[in-house]
C-alpha cells in the first residue's frame, strides 16, 4: 500500500472541547529541524473540527511545557478560528527511529470572530507518525 502520509495503527488524537468529547484517527505531524530551534506541528482533523498544535523548542520527553506552545481550532473553509491564549503540551514519547510522537495537551483559546473563550482539556495524541 502506497500512501502519503500513512497513519500508524492506533494513531489518534482526543480531547474534551467545552465539555464535549472529540476524537480523530486522521492525525499527522511534521517536524521542522533546525540548528537553533526545531518545531513540530501536530494536526488532528474531522469533518467538522480541526486541532493544530505547534511546539517550538528542544525535542524529547517534556512535561507541561507552555513556552513555545501554541494551538489552534478551526473548521476547513470557515473564516472562524480559535487561537490559544494559554496552554501546555507534554511529550511522553518522541521516537526518532520509528518517527512517532505521543503526549498530551490542554489549552484555552479565544474565537477570533465572537471573542468567546473555549477550553480544550484532557487532550492526547498517540502513536502519531511524523515526517521531516
């Protein structure tokens, strides 16, 4: 089977968004290596809602990192989005040989159109394949 990118069996992202359970198996990541400061973007998508996590900093096992972390909730084709105002990301696994990453996240964000605050809690990303 030839696919780009292929999802690892069990790759998924879950979260509770404003007390509503959300999950997807359509999740991938891209690492942007650098000699000064590398970054990773993790994208989880459904038909109605997408979550994008971005972390800028050193890779490895990291707990509750807020510096260098940003997040975004958006709908494909919609003009509304919700940019994080605070949050944390934890990397429980960063396997550079198998190129998969797992961890957790939470954040609050403000809707760019309405100004409403949204809370994303108990977020996880598991066995997410990444490419460079």
